């Protein structure tokens, strides 16, 4: 399969200086999926890299129905008009969305906002034309909608599926490494993914000794009260210092690499580990909860330091696995069944990756790109007047 994107669409907002891109890396059976992120630093190159990662992620999630795509908007997600900017972006992409480009949410956007805009224009969930006439798929959509309204551990399902998958991946990798009990974890980024990952790891017996968000880095040698931090996050997913314990140490959020830990989990932006700071990584295991959180230059340093890694498209596939599994009827549409399915797949993939990397004496990232390489790339689906489906 070509490594070049199948389709790139550029958008320029008419009312602000916002700029955006939709990149389809590949279609499978005329369908493709990925989230839309909004952040001032978003670039076309970043969206292309993210779309490619999504293509690999769908292979890792054992999907037979979906290729990889991504949306990106260069704009401040905290701006008062951020929702209207997102709405205008989605309107521009509607011809593709209505024909099988399934754009969801990502960093800086909310899935409920995306769904609200879709429904304004008569779209429940983006589907190909043939899917729209398939009763089984339509039932799966209803099941998925119902699932989104349900909670597990007090959190909505869409807010935990990715983070829990990352936690299971980290746990499996740490066990493979024969790591000790109560390993120390640093979480960089405390949105839905970082928060739910920290919560599940604390439930699994890990000690979360540091968390950073957009404003600060908080640390405690005895471990942070993750549940309390989650309970008092603000609307932007940031921690509230009014609820910190007296022994918590507050530092600038740029100092998240300065505290010793066993497992490091970047959960927010791309390239946060790079040539300027990769030598500061103290952990023996990095788990990529964020998409592409390590730059190419930073990755060379991580590799040279012999740090083990769980690559992003293996660790953070929970959301797309749950979407595929429920809509296409692979699992029962209830919270525990969905989480159990994600856990089983994440642990299986990590075990396969680490076993193969050890056998070949190679870096996990290099092996992952071979194991989970997309082998299929269709075109966008077209339904001809006589109802023949053409890819």
C-alpha cells in the first residue's frame, strides 16, 4: 500500500484566521475513520502523520471495515467561538462525511459537539451509502448511541475507552518486562485519555506520582489521589489546585520529565518528546497514549537509550475498537463487555509486539510498523444508479 495519503482537503475559515485539513490515508470497503483535533499548533504535516497512524491503528484493532483518516484545525480550542469554527469546518467536509469519511473528536474537540453538528444536517454517524441501507449496521448505530450515554467507574464510556486501553497496554508491557509492584507512573496531559488512564492504573496498583496539564505539573512521592483530581477538573480538563493535598508539589508543566518514574505516558500533543528533551527521559517504559508524541529525532534517542515503548496505534486503539466492535456487532453493547474486549485486544497486541521485538532483538516501534502495516486501500465508495457498489 502507498504511504502517501489518498486524499487531502484544505479549508480556510471565512470568519476567522482558522485553517484546517482533512486527510484520508486509506479507505477499506469505502469507509475511513479518525478524529478531528483543534489546537493552535496543528499543521497539515501533523494531520497527515496522524491519518497514517490511524490506518495502522485500524489494523491493530483488527478492523476489516475501516481505513484511517484525520481532521485538524489550527485554532485555539478555548476561544469563545471554537464551536462555531468547528461547525464551519464540518460543514465544509460534509460531502465526504456523508459518504463514508467518519470524522469524530480528538484533542481540543468534544464528541458531543461533533454529533450535534452532524445531527443538525441529518447525519447520525457517518456511513457509506451501502451501510445506510444495512439493518445490522443501523442497529449497531443505535446500540452505540445508547452505549455513549452509559458510565463505568462514574465516567462516560467515550471518556474511558481510550485511556483504559492505554492502562491495560502499560500493565501488560510492564508485566512482560517483569517490573515490580507499585511502579511509579508519570502522566503528561490530563484530558479524558490521561485522566481515565491514570484512574485505571491506580486501580491496577500503580502509583501515579506526577500529572501535568495545560497549566501545571503536580507531583507526590506517595502517589496522587487520581479520583479526587478527576472529580474537580474544570471544563477544559485542567486540575484545580484548591483540591490538592498539602504534600503535593506544584511545578511548571514543562518539568514533567524532571521526576523519576518507571513508566512515562504522554497523553496530549504530538512531538512532546523530541531531540531537546529525550535524554531527560528516566523511565524504562514509554507508553504512547497520545498520537505521535515522540518526534523522529527524539525517537532515535529513546531507541539508543534502550527504553521500551508501546507505540501509539497499539496503546490507544480503545475508542476505534469500541466503535467498530459495537456498530458491526462484534461484542455485546454493554460497558463491561466493551471494556473487556478492549483489554483483551490491547494485552494481546502488546504481548505479540514485545515477544516479536525480543525474538528479533529490535526496537518495538520498528517491529510494530511491520506487524500492523495496512495491506488494503480501496477508493471512496460510489453507489451507481443500479445499486452496484463500486470502490
